[in-house]
């Protein structure tokens, strides 16, 4: 007999439905899977057989053929175990025919007949919903992930036996209740806070500005100055994620298999720190399965590059496209996928290879040429996309021990949210959300300067030897400072302050 | 420029690799012509030099500076590019040399003295190396003064490479000099040799900042040997970068100088602080008063003392920097601009 069960496959963040056709026929006992299945799918044979037997059902001693249609696209992963098992049971009339028809079924089986967690459920549900499916059977372990999507009925089970009982009508089961999303629900979603950062008033201010205007930031400072801690604190002062943002992030994390099943949805903004030996495919996404890379995992959050000049040139240059477009295209022989990659870049570097240049207490051992080579590893076009470059101070023992408690993340976040609200109002309907994304035309309109400001900007450029390309950066940052200040126009004090956040333009390392 | 056969012989000899060994022979020969007979290549070489705008001044030439002639082992040929009149005996020349790894202090000192020398109409001689040398040349050029760079490579070889712009500027407004024929690559052993020309061309040598064993200490020793005036600027006793200078003072080999007036009569007054004080706002004056007490002060300390907000202080410091009252040093330190 033949049974046809609906399941789902993913390609990037989108998916398509897969018909799992199971044919059980007379012949020598065998089990064959066709339809471009990968090894994990082919190995389902053993799991399906053991799970059916251990759930006290009959496993047919016949020839079993499984076809995954459409037959020309690749299927991978273990999520077809459950639909195949249901198909086998249906084909041998252990489940009433058509009882399973309205459901999209996914799940991995364990040998004892239990159901296990699968990767990528959130994107599967969202994509299937768009294709008109409304009923789903999923493993219990994925229930939380599913509970945030309203408008569909998701039934979660922990055993194959329960699925069969449900389909045969022996047992009534309620769909998973829908939760309402609240980003604030987890109080301690970050385990750091800005109040732990001692001293560093200058750098803290720069961080606040960067987050308020969506600017990328580079910290320059000696080892042990607290650059990493400050970078980790950045997500804590970013506005809470909206539901849409959280779903986008969850989809990506679900596909990558790093989603915390206990949480179900990502509420904390991601903070990703790829090591400096990271390869281009690991950063941008790739591999045989075209998986999302670090830039996509950092979507709606922070990508932190510690010791930026240590990264390979090629790796750094590849960042330019996602920084510009907010998406990354991963092309592989069989497929080409788009992943979102809208992140805030936070980078850090030492002032010189030994780290002591400019220090009051330590002698720098680097030659001028070494320092130049070190700094020049960051190309102009890349630096062009980093609006703020600030120096971070080496912290002294006294500061570490006796510094007065500093402002908490919550206080800073309030100011950031206010400034963001101003920007949302200003750029309404233009596809731009923050000052950092301003187009040239918008800059003309929103960064108009009074003659006095023009004069001081010009003086700053002459006096501080700044390069020409710094001007747009300074203006954008000045705009953000004005927004934080609650001022409609950019005033001279905003410009003079913005100038201080352009360390690398000043040819310090001459 | 027309070259005599003697000149041509000297030029061609300087191209030969055995040139240093032939020097003794040159001294004992009646005329260089005895050592060099084949002139077939000389015209091509001179043609090439003319094309590059390089002029050769030999020991016999009337343009050869007499102060250089009197040192031990004067160069037989000087390859020059630029304003040759700077070699004239009527020009007052002073050398400024020092470490290649310059500190903030060294920079300030070098600028201060180079500016004063240049304002007083002196020609500043240096070696176009990194650090103090470059700083001295740049300052003089910015003041529209005259400067001579003595190279340790061929006159047309730019070393260090990042000084390409500076090289062009000196060649057009000042003078580039070398005893090595065009095309000679920079080798370490040539730099100490060239130092004798720096001190030889100058009335006195000023070392603004130099560590112990620095190449500029060689220049200092040569200045003493050649009977020139040696001036050094004292530094912080804990600073390795000033150890060479401080040692010279300790050994009583050099005159310690603390202002340009110690060496020359300064013609122009250099802006004075009293005038500026009038233009400062109250807050700016407060910042200046904090900074006056110390070499430099950190942002966080200024923040604590001034009682201003981070954004207010940042804006204020930035403004003061733009107007040239203070300098921002690396590591978020601020100091009063030496120019004041």
C-alpha cells in the first residue's frame, strides 16, 4: 500500500514542502530511500525500524520504498524520521488512512521511539504558513520555539506512540498555546552591565553615541584596558528587539543549530566574536550546505572583531559588502542563498604591535615602520565604514579598585532609545532607520550647518590634518550627538565633540 | 655646468666600487686625472645627472663650502640637487639632529628650535631620517625657511620611502646633498659617514633628543672632533630617549640649551601667552591652568577637576585644540601647545 505524508525542507531561511511517499509491497525485505537524500536521511532506516518496534507496532517484513518529492532538490537532516515512520505505519494500516493528511510532520526519532529536537523549526513553520499549511506535528523539545507563532496549530509530542494515538483519535491533544513575545521578559539576558566598566568616561560616551546612531566603532587601546568588556556591554544598551527582529534572529540561529531549545526564541541581541583566524566562509557563510556565517549570526546584534589588524586582509575586506547592504549572498555550486546580516561592527586594536605606544608608563618597542605596517592592515574603504574611532585608556589600579560606581546600562539605554525615536521620526518611510545609514541627499537636508559651524569644521580639518573622507563621518556623528542632546540643529559643540572621535584620521602614528 | 677633466675623473672615480681604497692614492696624486684616463663614459654619466637636475661640486670647485673643506676626510664630490647657493660661506648653517624614534617631547623641542632658527634666517641642516630629522625639515619648510638634507644614499634615492613628499619639497625649496653618486642604495654603513658632512657644513650641531648609542651621538662626536659647537637639549632623567643628550651634559662635552636664544639671537617674537590669555573664555582658562601645572593630563583627571560633563569637556577640549591652545596626545592625554 502507499502512504503520502507532508514534511518540509529548508533552503537557506526559506523552505518548500516535501511529499514523503512510502510504498510497502511484497518482495524481499528491503528499505530504499530515493529523492536526493543525504546520509542522515538514508540512515533513518535503522531509527525508523527500531522506533516502530520499540513502540510495540509491527514493522513490515516487506520491501519498503521511500520517495522524497520533489526528487531533484536535496534533502538533508534527520527531520524526515517521523514522517517516514508515520508513512510506514499508515501504509501498513496501523494508522487510519487520511488521518495524517492535514499535518506537516517533522521530527527525529530515537531508537526507543522517542522524538528528538530538530534544527530550523522556526523558519519551517513560517515558510509553511506562507504556503498555506496550518497544522503541524513537531517534537516536544521544539514546542517552545513554535509557541511564539500565532495563527497555526502546532501539536507537540515526545513519543512516536503518542503521535499514533493522536492520529488514530484515541487521545485528545491540545495544540501548543501561543505565547506573547516580550523582549523584557528575561531580566538577566545579558550577564554584563556598563556599571562594571570602571573609568573610561570618554570611551563610554563614544559607545553611547555609536549605539544611538547605529554607527560602527573601533576602539584603540593597550591590552587589558577593558575593550572586550565594553564591547560585550554594547548589546545591553541597544534598544530591545521587536518581535519581528527576534523572529529574524531566531530563524537564523535555528538554521545554524545554535538556538537554545529551552528559550525557544532569541530575546537578547546576539554578540558574536569570531576568532582572528576565522576564514571567509566561516564569517560570510558557506560550506557545502551554505550555512549562515558569523555576520548573519550577528544579525540585529553586535559583531565584535578583537585585535582587528590580526585578521587576514581578505577576511576583513569581505566585510565590506554586508556592512553596505545588510545582507550577504552565499553562492555555492548547487545553490545561491541570501542571509540577512545587519549588525553593528565593534572592533578593537592595539595602538601598535607591542601595545604600549602612547602609554605613559610603558616603553613602546616598535619601530615606526612596524607601527605603520600594523595600522595600514586596515584598508581605507573598510575604515570608511567605521564612523567612530576612539582611544581607550589603560586602566590603573586605583581606578579599578576605587572608582565610583558608574552609570548602569539601563540609564544609558533610556537615552539611546530617546535618540533612536527622534531618528525613526525623521527617516519615516525612507527605508533608513539610523543616522549611520543616511544617504547623501538626506545629509544635505538633515546636516545643514550654520556659517559658524562651517567655520569651525573647516578649522578642525586644517588644524588636525584630517582627511577629506572624514567630513561625512564627522557630520553623521555630530547629527547623532545633537539627537542625544535633543537639539534640532547641529551646533558647534556637537561638531567639536564629534571631531574627537576620529583618532585614526589624525595621522597619530606619524 | 661645465666640468673639467679633473672633475670628470673624480665623478667617474666615485662610481667605482674600489673608490674608498683609492682615496689614499688620490691624496698622493698630483691630479685625479692620473687615476682615471678613460673618459668615454663620463659624458653619458654627466648627461644623465643633468637630466635629473643633479649638480656635482668637486673639492676644487669654487662653490665647495670652505667649512667642509677644513674637516678631516672631506668628500671629494658633493652631488647636489636644489638651491646650491645654500652652500655659500655667507649662509649661516646650523644642524639639528636626533633620534629616529621621536617622542612627543622631542617633537616639541625640535619644532621650537627649528622654527626659531628658521625665523632668525639660519639654514637648518639635517639628514632627512625619520624622527627628529624629518621634523626639523618639515618645520623649517612650513616657516618658509631654508634647509639642507644630507643623504646617506644617492642624491636621487629617497630613503626612508615615506619621506618622498618631503624630499620633493626640499629639492624645490632647499637643497639635497650627498657624497654618493646618483643611484647609490642606502646602506647602514653610509649613514655614519654622511654624519661628518652634516656637522661639517654647520657652524654648530644641536641634538634635540637622542638615546644612548643613537646615530646622532656619532654626529655629536664628529662635531666635537671638527671643532664645531655642540648643543644638546636636556631631557627627563628617566627617559631612555634623552639618555644620550643627558650623558653629554654630564660629561661636560656639550652646552646644555633650553631655549633658542641660548644659540642665536631670535629676531621675531614668537607669539606670547599674555596676548592669548585675553582671548580665552573662563572655562578655557581653567583648563589651561590645570594643564600648566603638569606635563600632560589625562581626560579623566580633567573631567574630575573641571566638574564638566563628558560631552561638554570633549567639545571644549576639541575647540581649544582646533584653535591651537592645547594638543591632544595619544592615550587621551592633553597638554598645553608648546607654541603658546
